[in-house]
C-alpha cells in the first residue's frame, strides 16, 4: 500500500472514531480486522497517519478550513509530512484505493493554509476549554509549549546502574543509533523508524539482561529529584508497574529497604519480573489485601515516600494524542480527589524529618501546585523543599530554571526539557 491508500484507510479510521466515539486504538484494531490482507508495515503506516492527524488536529482544521476526517488526513500529509498538492495528485492517480482527488478548496489550502490569526489553543493543538488552565502555567507561551507537545516522542531508556554504566549500555545498543539524552546522566535515546515506531528494544540482549529499562527521560528526572539514597527506607506508594520503583532502586544501590505498593494489585503484577531482571535485591512489593492495612507497620518509618499520583496525563499527549481530545472537565475533579487521597495516605508513612515527593505526568496546575497547596493546609507539619534547591541537590542544576511560580515544584515539558510533561514537588515533615 502506498501513501494514498494509507490516507484512504486513515480517513476511514478517523470517521469511525467520530461516528462510534471510539478511541483511536480500537478503531485501528477494527480496521485491521476488517482488512486482514494489510501487512504490519501498512498498519503501522496508517496508525502513524491517524496519530499525526490527531496530534495536530486543531491547527490542521484551521489551515484546511474544515475538521472532517478527510481534511485532517490530507492536512496531516500537507502540514506535518510536507507533501504538496502535486505530490498528492500523483499519489491519488497512482492508487486504486485512494481518496477522491483534491478539490480546488483543498488545493488552495495546501498552498495558502497558514496559522495567521489563529488563537493559542489552535497553535498549541489542544482543546479550547483548557486554554485558561494552560494560561495559568505558561502564560503567553502556552501555544508554543503545547505545540511542542504535539510532536512525536522519542524512545528513551534508563541505564540500570545496578548492572551497567552508560558507556557499556551505549555500546550494547550502538546498532540502534543509541545516543545520550541531553539531561539525565542515565538516559539513552534510540532513533525512531520512519513510521514513528521504535525498534523492538525489549528483545535486545541489553534489555533482557537488565542493563536498561524503557523510561522517558522526564520520568527518570522526576525519580532522580526524589533522590532516594543508599540505606534509606523508601516507599513508592503508587508504584503501578514500577517504572519509578526501579529508578529509585538504582539510587539506593541495593542498600536500605524499598517498598512498592499500589491499590490496584493488577498494576503491580509486572513489577516482580522487572525487579528480578534489574537485579533489585532490597525491594518488598506490598500487594493490597481487601480491607487490611498492609502498610500499617510502616507508619512514621519512611525517609522518603513517593506519590506518583494518578492524573489526567496531559504531559503524555505526545505518546497518546487521542487522549487530549477525549479529556473532559469532570476527569480533572476525579483525579484531584484521588491525588488528595494518595497524598493523605502518604503523609502518615513519612517519618519526622522525612521527605514526601509528589509527581504527576500532568501540566495542569489544578493537579499540581494546587494539590500541594491544599495538602499543606491540611498537613501543616509538611513544608515545601524549594524546587530549585531540590534540582541542584539532585545534581540536575539545569532544571532549576523550571520551578513553578511558588517554588513548590518543577515543571518539565517537551519544549523546556525535551521530555514528557512532568511535575515534581518535594516536601519535608517537621522533625
Ligand atoms: C501514574 S500511575 C503510577 C505509575 C508508576 N509509578 C510508574 O512509574 O510506572 C498511578 C498509580 O497510582 C495508583 N493509585 C491511585 N491512588 C492510590 C492510592 N491512594 N494508593 C496507592 N495507589 C494508588 C493507581 O492504581 C496507579 O497505578
């Protein structure tokens, strides 16, 4: 299949998403089931086009003067992939499974479609209702900040210092074009293939032997700022599949005790095998057991409690562009309640003088600064550890420039740090 056939398929997928209110992944799966003849390269090509159209949906619609599935796909080819009207005419003429030829209006948009006069939410490709939310964090920069969030994400790995150093890992992955990430001293970036997919790193010997883990550079940096040290008692309270747990374990060098808990036992399941592969020997996974308080013995004991809170995920839109158009105002409130509950659960576990690290992969201040401010009101025994100092202490002085307005946290973004969007704030409990 060629470009024009991919375009026709991508239009069908976007149309199904709109008519059946289906997520992109489901609509793509349905398309694959109905077109079993299509090979994996074609499926990847179609998916990549659908995701490019979703990443840039608002700006494409503005430039095309139309937000139909056809306009979004043709606009993705024009404005994201840089194809001109002549190329498209030839591609369409050359394929039996092509969309209809370009209309005059479409040809005009290909040549003259600009973002002149477009509001920030169109320039930044985010839903209009979020404009005031992003204005609170980024002010006049919001269009540019969110526009960077509309680009494709790289594939990042974290070197597992329990088993290797970065030089060894780079050598082992040299054939994938591995290079150092700009900020994390443990980060490795892998070149993406043309269709936006990464190579299958999870089949690489370096991965199977535990030398590296897949982890966005921003997630690595957030864990480093929490700065778990050898010999400490550390609790990862919202551990999920353990991305941060494993990063914390590196900082501890298998000394002290690391506990991982998640209220959802299914999410914890992969952690056992991941920790084994990574050579972590000081980890206890605490699985929830009905109504039992499985953390009761750790109350007031932890040097560090990490709350990697459930959130709307606005910082991960590069990887999941469908999510930005599916987010609804009500979800923010649901997440806020969960965030407050997780912080309250964490507070009791911190020992006097201990630290509480709060992380989200959201850029909305309602889930970040506001949650910490609200927590400090109800828990006056906790005070902010200034974010700039936290960055410097963690050996990441480049991040000190990205403290939020009240200095309670750092805001990482694709534009600022080339990472997914993350918020990380530290607090200390009175001693
Ligand atoms: C952002 S995810 C964690 C991702 C994980 N830390 C990682 O780095 O891969 C948030 C997790 O918090 C869990 N969670 C939400 N509220 C919680 C609570 N009050 N106590 C423990 N876990 C909670 C959810 O089940 C979810 O797995």
